[in-house]
C-alpha cells in the first residue's frame, strides 16, 4: 500500500479534489450548531440518513495503509466491489486481504447469523481504530459500503460510532420509460450507480430489445442484447434488480406498427395500432414470444406487462367482439373487463412457468370485472381509480406506490419534491388514499416518462432527477423527514455527491471555437463549423452562413425524427431547439457526433451527405477536428 503510493504520487490527488468539492458544498449548507469540547461527533451526512447512530470516542482514519479485510468468499465479493469504487472515487488502490485486521483497516463481514436483527439488506457499521461493516447477506454488507463511501466523500476522518441501518420497505426504485425513445446506456449506467449509492434496489425499464424472432418490429429506439447484458451485469454488481416491461395490451404500438393482423379492430373496421387484440390466440403467442426473448437477457424474477390505459381515449363498447369473447369464456354475466383480466392472467401464468412473477399498473383494475386478477400479482398504484390500494391489499396483492406525484415527465409534470418533503410524504400516501399501516406495501418509486421527448435532453433529465431520487431513497429506507427543512435535506444530498464511477456526461472534450471537420473515412472536409457548448453539456454546430446542424426529417415519434437514414440538415439556429444539440465524444482516431435526442450517430454517405443511423446499422463517422 505505502509502496504503491510512493510509485504513484497522484494516488490521493482525485481524493483531495473530491474532498475539496464536498467541502465547498458543505460550506453552502446551513452551519451546524457548535459542539462542546469533548462531545462525541455526530455521524457524517448520508442519504438515506442514519437513524440509529451511537457516537463513540475518537475516530477512524482512512489512509495509506488501510486495507480491506474479508475472510470468506461472500465478504470478498463485497470487498472487491468496494475496492473498485474506492479507486474510482480517487481513494487509491486498496488491497483485499484475509486478515487479521489492524488499525486503519476496513473489515467486511457477511455473517448469516445476524439475519434476525439485520434482515437481508440491513447492516451494522462500527467505526473506531478499525471500521467494520457486517451484513447478514451480501446485499446488506454492500449497503454498508455505500455508507462508508458517502462518509469518505466528506473526508478521510470518520467519527467513532456505531450504526444499525435496516430499510423500512423492500422495494425502493426508479422507473424509466425508454419505450419510444432511446436513452443512452451511459445515462442508464450512471443511474444504476447512483441508485445503488442511495440504496435503491429496483430499476423498472420499459424498453425494446432488438428482436431476432420479429425483425419487422425493430424500429429505432431499441437496445441490442449486448447493451442489455452489460447493463444487467452492472445492476447485479451493484445489487440493483432490473425489471423489464413490455406494455400490453395497450401502448403496444412499438411492436404493432408492422403487424396489422394483431391490432384491435373496432366495430367500424378501424384498426387501432396501439392496441393488441386480446381475443386473438396469435396475439397472445406474439406477446409471449417476446417474453421468451427478454428472458434470455433479463434474469430478474419479475415480469412487468404494463396493462395500463388499454382503453385510453376509447371504450369497450366500440369493440363488441371483446364482450362476446368474455361471455364465451366466463358466462353471460361476464363483462368486457373480464376479457382484459383474462389476458393479464394468461400472461401471469406464462410468466410463472418461466420462473417470473407478474407486475401491472393499477388503472386497468376498475372493479368492473367478475374475474379476479391472479393472486400474488404485484400492483403498482399510480392513479386514483375506483379500486383503492387498501382493497388491493385486502385481496392479497402486494402493492407498490408509484404515485403520479412522483412522476417526472419530459416537457410535462415534474414531481414537487420540496412539497412532498415538507408534507412528510411516505409510501403509505397513495393517490386518493392514505393508509395507516405499511402492511402490504412493498415500497415506492419515482417514474421518468418521455411524453414530450423534444422538450428536455438526457442531461436536463439527469439534473432534475437528482433530488427526487435522493428523496425517494430517504422515504423508502428510513424516516421521510430527517432534517428540519428541505434546504437542510438538499444540503445533505449535495454533501454525498454522486456515486464512484459516475461519469459527467456534460463534459465537452473540445473548447468552443471554429474547427475544420474532416471525415476520416472519406478524407473529406465537410466545412468549417463553430462549436458552442450548450448549458446542458452538448454542443451546437454552426456553419459559416450562420445555419445550425439539425435532424428533423423522416417520421416523428413523440416529436422526434427517429427514422434511421434521415438527413442531417442545416437550419435556422434556435437556442431552444433541442434537435440542434449534439454530443461530441472522443473515440479512437478522433471524435464522433451523436444527436442529443435521437441518440443516432452522424454517418457520411458516399456523396458527402450527412445522415443519422443507429450504431449497429451504420458505423458513425469519425471526425478529425482542426482548430481554425
């Protein structure tokens, strides 16, 4: 350890810079009350806050000679992840050893005998001459290491003390709809790291995986299997379960646009491109074939089928054959809603055979059905409808709070985190009902939606998500109101900064200025373009005539031109036009350009035209930039 430091004098440089940044954040926070001489120090700030901290005498100091001590295989897995994160955070290369421990060491211990008091996710942290983290399971010990990393974000010296930290709710999450638009994997990786850092454990991803079985469904917005496998592996390393969702039978248009044979048809013969015909055996087979494909890359024991807003903007009366189907299966007293529940239950049975449990949204459960939803189906409650959360719990359904008040919609509603904090919101507070008990409630999550996708870029969404993420972490793990004011809570959140390994996606690799852009494949200089950084960390590209590069042609989806091969053109510059924002990233041999919203790279055709394509369809151009 000491020898390593001597060979690498910059070992602590990143650590000192991180500590300086944390210090600046703390200077902006409300000043703490003075501590009397000899009074034990309070625990450093963490998110979630430590509710059970017993101060001790003295302190633990992380230094050159600190080691990670882990005696068994499970403990070593946790310790190795911590070692990776200490290095990424600028705290140096720390060895993982078998012991015995000594002053300055960090001991990681997975002790199954502690399950009775710690459960599967709780941990005990004791700081003194040594620092010890004990969990009854790997996940608990891992969460203890997240607390340690947050301590170290504020300095090397940690006050002596002991904490026992156990979550109140078992599901603590974030939902992201990458269902129509493609969200970069770098952005999602940042989210996974920050979720784990804040002890959030479930990421719902509604997205499209490029299909081998149904190539006709591969409109852009998809992810490749290798991208998903990489993201899932990161989630497994950081104890974040990634739950896939393919919404059905409504909002199914990403999969139905080229399958008119499976679209629901109304009494006037009009096909509904977003609705799956739940009465058709071929439709069920199509949907379950997608479950099969997703099961190859998502090992989670959950399957989310959406099941929301099936009749949004319509009603069952326009589809009389649905009622005929329901009565044929369940008798003359059956309702159209029974056909809908029948589809849900058949998916539940299929998922169960694949070893997965079903999750659905709540708004389709209107109470107009005579057929019950399959027992054990988790209901994620987001909208106030006739059937309340208390009734769902009484029916035996686990219920997750996914309230609309926790939504973040691009260009639309944004959760008022300050209001929720001041109201002491917790997962018992559903839309339309406040429960007295947490019994039957699995937890809560924030949800990110792309309804007006062109209104905000990924980097803008990341910035507006930071405090809602910290708040949901606090409200699902511990007490919902650890600080007297929201300003105090925001200072707490700021002091722990981001997770180790989090990448600043707002960094632009070149300075503002005018450059000659040369395509290295065709060796053709397109022309001089002026690069100007935007406030959200992208660039605009302006030619000598004062026009800005933009993508706007082709078919629009949620206001975005997502058609591969569509042109990149020069248009009148508009600072508010997000389609004129580009991500400039370093790559081997130069730089690449990606549109900030469509997430397609710029490709140069043989005649010198600029078009946009997903990377797996056409390799993006590599540009050499020469300052002029």
